[in-house]
C-alpha cells in the first residue's frame, strides 16, 4: 500500500522516517560499492564485441580499395568504406562525414575550438568576441556543459518537454541575441530524459533564423541506434532539412560507436556541410596525420552494414531492457501513488531521469552515496551544476549487474523518501 | 670523374646540360611514380609489428592491475602500465606522462590550443594577446609550422648548426621580446637535418629566462629510439634539467610510437610538470572520456619493455640503414668534388637534408616531379614555406623500396645538376 507522503502529518512523517532509517542502516551495514554515475555499458555488453578484435590480425589484408594501407599514415578524414557504412546507417551522404578517433566528445570539443580560433561565416572568432553564449536544453549532458565552461561560453538553460526543447524560447532568444552562438542537442533518447525530438521540433530547428551569422547547432546523435523497444523511432535528418531551408551551415552532427562496440576503443563520426566541412577537414589535416584507420577497418569488418549493426544492437537491448523494465516496475511500485517522485520511461538511450520533490535531489544523492551507491551528482544535468529546483537526478542503470541494480534501486527509493521526510521535518 | 660545376664555362654548361637533358628524357619515358615527400615507413617496416595485432584478441584479459577494464570508459590520462613503460624508456617519471591517442601532433596542437584559450602562468590567454610569436629552428618540420599558421602565431626562423639551434639568438630574442611564447624543438635527429642537440644546447634551453612568463618549449622527441647506428646517442632529460634550474613549467615533451609500430595506429605520449600537467590533464578530462586503452594494451603486450623495444627498433634499422647508406654513397659519388650540393649524414631519424646551390631547390623539386618523383615541396622546411635561399630540400628515403629509391635518387642527382645549369644558363 503506497502512501502519499504529501498527505502525512508531522507525527506520521516521524514514524515513517524512523522505519526508513532502520532500513537505511541495514543497507549501510552491507557495505555496498556500486557505481551508477555514468552511462557505462556492463562488462557483458563489451563481450558482445569481442570478436571484433579477431577481425584484424597479423594475417589480415590491410589494403583498402582506394589503395591505402590502413597501417600507414594518410587519409585524414576517414576510410571511404567507413564513410559509406555510416552513410547507410544514418541516411546522410558519405561525403558529409569526417571519421574520427575514439571520441565524439573530442570532435565536439575540436569543432568549438575551431570556431573559438577562426570563427564561422566570416564573423570574428568566438574567442575574440565578448561574452558568447550557448543554449543548453536542460536537463542535459554534463560533458556538453563542461565544454562550454572550459571555453568560457555562458550557458542559458532551455526547458524540455516531451517533444524536445522549448522552441518558442529558442526562436525568440536567437532572433534577438547575436551573442548566442550555439545550442547542444541530443535529439534521440536525450541524455538524461530519453526524449525524442519530434519532427516538428526538428523542422523548427532547421528553419531557425539566428541573429548571429555564426550560430551553430551541435546535434549529438549519441543514441541513434540505441533502441530499447521494437518501435522504429527515426528522427528528422537535420542536415538534409537544414539544407532544404537554406541553412546548410547550421548543423554539425555527431555519432559514435562507443556504446555499440567499446567505449574505450570505438570510432567517432562528424557530419556537416559547406564551409563547416571544409574548415573542419582543414583543421584536422593540421592537427593530425590521420586517425586510427586500423580500428576503422576493425569496425568495418565487424559491423559490416546496417542490418548487421541492428542485429548487434538487438543483443545490447537484450541486456539493457530487463534493467530498465525492473527499474520502472520498482519505481511504479514504490511511488505509484506517492507524488514525491516522477520519472520518464525511455524507449532508448542509457538513462532514466527522475525528479524528486523540490530541494531533495542533493540529499537523495548524498544518502545513496553514504550507503555505498554512487549516483551522478545532483545538479550535474544542468548548466554550472545548478538545478534551480534541486530536483533532477540522472540514473544510469547500465553498468551494474541486474541484481546489483535492484539492490541499488531499492536503496535509491528509500533515500528519495528519507530525503523528502528530512526536508519536511527540517532535518536538512 | 666528378666535375665541379662552379668552374664550368658557359659552353661547358650547355654541353653538360644537353647530355643531362637526354638522360632526363629517358627517366621521363619510364613513367616513374614514386613518393619521397613524407617520412612514411615502408610496408615491410609495418610488417614488423603485425604480431602486435594478435596480442589482443577475443580471448584476452582486459582487466589491468588497477582494476580497470580497458574496453570500457575511464582513465583519461593513460594506463598506469603504459606510463611505466614509457618512463622506463625515456627516464622521465611515469607521473609526468599523459598517454594519448594515435597522434603526438594532435597533442602538440591540443597543448597550444589550451594556451590559446586559457594562457599559462596566470598570463592572458595567447588568443587574447596581440601578435604572439614562436621561434622556429629552420630547416624544421612543416607540420609544426602549419600549427603556428593555424593559430595565427607569427614564426621567427632560427638558424641551426651541428649542435642544434642558435642559442645566442634564442636567449637574446626571448629575453627581450615578451611576445615570443614558444619554440619548436626536435632535439634528437632533427627533422630534416638529423641534428642531435648537444648537452650544452639542451642545458642552455633549461636555463632560459624568458621575458614572457608564459613561454613554453615544445620538445618533440619524435625520433627518440630511431637510431641508424650502434652509437648510443642520448640527449639531456629536458624535464629534469629544467626542474633543476627552477624552470619546470618550460618544457612540454612529446613521443609517439607511429614509427615504432603503426603510423596509422600508434600511441602518443606527452610529458610535462606542475601546472602544465594539471592543466593539460584537466583539458583532456573535458575533451574526452579517455583515449583508446585497448590500443595501449596492445602496445604494452608487444613492446613490453625497453630492451624489447630496442630489439624491435633494430629490425627497423636493418631496413632503413641500407637506404640511407646507399643514398649517401650516391650523393658522394655524384657530388663529391662538386659543391653545388651539400648534405647531412644522419645517425638516426627519417630524413636526409640537402642544400642545393642557392635558388635551385624549387627547380630541382619541379624537375623531379615532372619525371614522376614527388619530393617534399622546396621551402616546406621553413616557416611559411619560404626558404630564403631556395636551397634546402628534405629527402624522405624510407617509403620506397631500396630499388625504387636508387632510381629516384639517380633522378634527383640529375635534377640537382640540371637545376643548377638552368639557373646558370638563365633558363629559369
């Protein structure tokens, strides 16, 4: 029988709290040591790609069709065959791609670094302009925000709803403020809420008329094939849509195989058009003699094509889906009639985003930590780590085993309740 | 019988030229297609590391001693075991290292990028200062110069002699000009001259007292184990030496396995101290969740330790040495008594640097190119591609087979002579 904590009297709060406290102490005595702070695959997911490591060995043929020996220097923007592969999967023309190293985050950093030094569209370099800003749909990805902080870019949070970020706000802001130079988007299974940008939202992105001629959309399609359901969820091809609207210079799109093969040794991709593409290719031709082409070949031989890739992702799903299902079931059981916690039910991606009662997120995370379960810091999903409501927590259920996850989630539910009661009882 | 072309009469020049022209036409009719433009290993050198690809496979153990699964995210600054390995080889403490991706050039670019954005030693970011400058020992490495051009850093060439760059000039320049922020050094087997910085030169570097508090030495030790002789050539440990002199923030040191294992899939290293190390680690922790640790493991298992590494380098030497020997022999035979060409005899590295008669380098390269042999552009070894004497050419003998190299060098010798005669005869 789920109690609605909002309706408890003070006395009932105390009674409830004392019961929970005893349970909490039991958890503590178990000396748990679990990490749910980052979207890391579980070890058994990594095993799914082990065979990839055998695909390239001392007996392999290293000559590509283009005549290049992948072991040697050269081909700075990626193997043509690898561009063809990612083109087939994404529907974006192979010519639009740069195939990078093992980190799409690095490519985002590099792109922003380019604009800091050289600017875009003939405008003054971002680094020479005063007080430039990015729009940051929030809750969002803390590493995006960290890049902004690193470059001294001021962040403006943008509210999210079930269709994506608040487009009215975005359109209004960028039409009026020429210091706004960019926006971070995770358009499919957004980090952390798992929101899929609706076609309408994406199309409004493609039609943006920014006051800043050097405004850019950073479209981090990190979870493009990371589905948890059978539903075929596709989002607008933003590059194509922008092109249609005379906005081909707006978007820069990112993909990665980090959560397809190995997070420590995947392949990243960047796609864009026009000057962006020329400029970023030129930048990379100065920054490196080429990315790791042997690893590109390894991926190519293992992932092969769209259909093989989707089969492979199905195996990830078989590991991930039960974890998400268990979590959601547990949250429903524990908070079904108790409005002190709300959550999303993602159809893909790596996170479940929850909102505690206002002012309880930090305390919930602290309580979990003190009992041995590390969560993403409360606030991390907002620019500058500041959640105005101290309410959002990103739960990353993928890394622990399902048994550990169950344990951790039981503790989490307990801590959510305790944090609420501690607030109510002025124990914070 | 070698003729001294400087002593030829005009008539003799014409006679000589016409003979050479016939030979040249014969070369042309062979439709050569050889590339000696870059310091690329020959394919058989790449074969030396093939077994490395078998070292990590689907059956491998991926857990490091520190508990990390190399396949997953994490450990941004490199595997501890990899740091220990490079420390053993270089004599620099493991704690000073960041182990990177496949490109040391990228790490140089990233370090400069950091200073552009954040500056050093509390000074204004380089990108916000007006007209900053780098000292560029020349002839030098064109990719270093390209990085300066990319970041809008003015380059000041510095003369080289057999002990390294002109230290009087350097000391004087940086003591007086606070806009000089850095210097490029390839201290062992310099690109392209193969010069080894003497201990005296290195020690003067370590004692520099730059007017700019944000001055940095970029010490690209690209050829640290790339010996061509039995002579044990070691250079000063610049990090240690700078530390002794209260200058620990000056040097940033770079290494790479590109020419040890695979140019397309090696491992790069950066070493520095104090704030530099903290800052660059922080930068990388924002730029990436980690470099390719599986490739680090692969290298670790293959290269093992200093002694195994030196054994491996011996195999490279067995392929490279005959090429260098043949080249030098040919140059001596062709130009022994003919001062229109001088050259170095490197004890390691990847290049032979030659100086043609003044004003003849571009023409020599053009003639070679028209007959199917691509050399590094004349001028490329100087900042902005401008060799004031139009004299220096970098020859990269490593990529072609020794037979092809012989052919290419015969053509080269011919072209050097023709270029001189064409200049003398006002045919340019």
